[in-house]
C-alpha cells in the first residue's frame, strides 16, 4: 500500500484538527475540563432540564445528534443509573422521532440504521454484525489496519520526531474503513471531506458496488452487496443501492470519526505517565487495560441523545412526549456511585462495563474494530519507535472539544536509526 504516500498531510490537518473549521460547529472551541461541572450537576440531581453544553456553561456553537431542535424540550442525564435507564427503555427513549426507512428515504446519514427503532433496526444491524464480532478483529487487522499503521510509521521512523495526533492517529481509522469499502487510498480523504455531501460518496462507491456485484472480494462492501435481508413479511431480498449507500454513509462516518480521537486521548495519557508507558512496553496485556480505562476516563464522544415517545416522569422530572434526552455517558463513566476515585486514571481498578460505546440495541457496532485499531497502532509505535516520549520543547497536549473530544497535538521524540525501527 505504498500509495499511502499520496495522503496529503495539510488536508488531513484541515479535516481533523479540532481547532480548525471542521470541528468549529461541534464545540471545538471548548477548551475547559467539563468534569468538575458535571460532578456538581450530578450531585444536585441525576437528570436536569436543559442541553448539555449550556448546562456546562459553554455558549457554543456546539452541534451534535439531537441538537439544536429549538422546538422541543431538552433534558440531560448525569448519573450512571439514569443513563442506563434511558438505554434500557428504547420504546420510551427512541433513537429518532420519525420513522426511518433507508430503502425509500432520501440519502443522508440520518436515514440509516443508527436512527431506526425496534425490529427494523435489528434486521439491518444483523446483516453486518457478523463482520464486527471479536473473532473478526484479525480480519480487519490483517486486511487493513496493519498495513496502514506500518506504512505511516515508515514515513516518520527516520525523523526522530513526529506529531502523532493528526499525522498518525487521524489517518488510521479513515484508511481502515475506506479500505474495507474498496475505496482507493487516494480517495480516502475525499470520502471524509464529503461526509455531509452524500452524493459525492455515492459517486465514489458506484463503480465499486457494480464491480463487487459481479466479482465479490474479501471486503465489507462485498458482504453488503451480497447480503440477504428478510423483511417483516418473510420476503428475502438483496439490498437495494439506496440501502447499501445508507449503510456506507453511516459506517464511513462512524468508522473514521471516533477512533482516531480516542487513540490520541490514550496516547496523551500514556505519554504523560512515563512509568505506565514503561510498564506497557514490558507487558502488552496492560495496553488493553490502558485503552479500556481511557474509554472510561475520557470517551471521545461524551453524549448521544434519544426522543421520548410519550410523556414520562423520570427521576422526578416531567418530560413531555417528543422531548430530547441527552445521555451524558461521559459523566456516567465517572459516577462515584459506580467507581471509587472516579477522576483517577487507574488501569488496575476493578473492571466494570462503561458507556464509552453506548449500551442497548444501538451499542457501538464497531467497538471491536476500534479496539483492534487502538491496540495495533499503539503497540506498533511502542515496538518501532524506541524511547518514544513527549517533546519537552513543544506545547504539552491538551484535550479539548465539547461533543467531540480529542487531543490538540501530540509532539513526540524517539530514537531514529535504531535497528528496532524496522518492521517486525
Ligand atoms: C473509540 C472509537 C469509538 C467510539 C468511542 C464509538 C462510540 C459509539 C457510541 C457511543 C455509539 C452509540 C450511539 C448511540 O447510542 O446513539 C456508537 C454507535 C455506532 N458505532 Fe461506534 N464508536 C467508535 C468506533 C466505531 C467504529 C470504528 C465503527 C465502524 C467501523 C463504529 C460504528 C458504529 C455504528 C455503525 C454505530 C451505530 C450502531 C447502531 O445504530 O446499531 N464505531 N459508537
């Protein structure tokens, strides 16, 4: 995959730097630590009327799923228990207020299974689920992740210094997911740039869909093109082009937008703790614990939302039908009722499930792919860049962002020209 050299670093920066225009509307200009405010709010009540960023004291702009919806009432949940109660009652707290049908609706990221409720969602999700189970992690690693990771490291290994957040982390998930759709490397960034312009992505995908119909390959797009779906009345049919493109838009957006930020958050945590870094170098099993704790301690997307399907009284708050309920899963992940010393980053704490990947029927489909990307990428950095450390002369990384949280930059130094730099 030497074409990786064709990736334009300036364009990667434009698309992925949280301080740039792409993230401005998602709260990229929020630079504070929200957790002290969230603790205070949780202590006052598990559920508050209002929108998360406003309750946090941030005026915005800050857009995300479930916003702005000015004509609806808004509520935000802060305790683990209240967040879990929302996840567990999808009939009351629905993914979307209107019916969604990718077979007939207009092509848009909203017209996808992420916004479907009930059995329809289950049928669509069931089609791709087998490609995202833990035993498929090696398929993803072998086919796409490993090559992307090592080729990116090849590009920096002789320099002795690098910026890892955007130049390394950002590129890996976008290359992995576009690779699984058969999209050539030179178009990978075009796909990312066009996430809100579906027709441009369709244009890229059309010849690939046609070619996989005739000649399936060992990739995700071939699985989608040949998948058979059983409708409510028992009829079995192959997915239409509209259904395939709806899946593609969701997976390309979800697959390329999250993992890179979590990778940066995890690296920032590791590099600021040299003793932990040394422990992980010695014992790679510890890397899994670091990633899990990073997902608890600072999930990159702190909030997802639901719509009430009827009037509900919930933890002492009355929510009229059609309200938007924002699940502050990041606050739930630090609820002291569930975790001792919740603000401490402690990889050896008792293991309990967190909400970093959500919960319930819409729990993250790609979580094992994300884990595969995180372990492969961080493991390879530790293997191939000896004495990897933060650059003491550069500004220290900070975590910023409201609804999409990520590191600013991760400037590092390492020993170049060491024989260990070679690919394993
Ligand atoms: C660290 C990385 C990731 C995080 C933190 C994350 C987080 C989440 C969360 C919280 C949800 C639930 C949304 C909700 O409750 O409304 C979700 C759903 C989803 N994620 Fe991820 N995600 C990550 C990586 C990925 C990757 C790599 C993929 C694809 C390859 C992916 C695909 C999806 C899809 C398709 C859904 C919707 C599932 C459904 O509606 O049934 N995610 N993700």
